[in-house]
């Protein structure tokens, strides 16, 4: 059974890219356009991939970045990023498929 990942971004092309890159690796990606829409599935997922723009706009997303138990891969854009806990993984855009897979794999190693 594939491991589930939640991906949150307002850019549909970015979400499709994440679905493809991680789907090839055997993950099941659930794409969402907002933090609130994704909330229900987050606890059961391996990790949450979130675009920094979501974190800048949503206070719940920003709070989650500070949670040391969070399993978040944040996609950054070179602009100042919100503060994050040591458990979060930061990946700079433009994205490389290998970077995303490595960010996600970190949480697979932690959970197994």
C-alpha cells in the first residue's frame, strides 16, 4: 500500500509536478489548494509538502511550522521564509525531483 503525502499549493502545475515526481516513487499524493482543505488528511499522511505562499497567508500553517512533531517539507522561493522547527525540511524552488524525494524520504526514515 503506498504511503500518502499531502501537498498544498495554489499553483496547479506545481501540484501536478509533485504528484508525478512522487507517484513515480510509489507515493500517493493528495493535492490541495489550501491548508484548511487538507487538514483532515494531514495526521494520517507521511508528511505534508507546503508551498511557502500558503504559510505566509495562513496562520495555522505558520503555527504548524513551529511544531517540533510536524512532518513538513516547505517549498521556499528565496524570499524570507517563516520560522520553522528543526523537524521541517526546506527545499528551494526551482525544484528538482530528487530534492523532493529526499525531503519526503527523511520522514519515511524517521517513521520506520
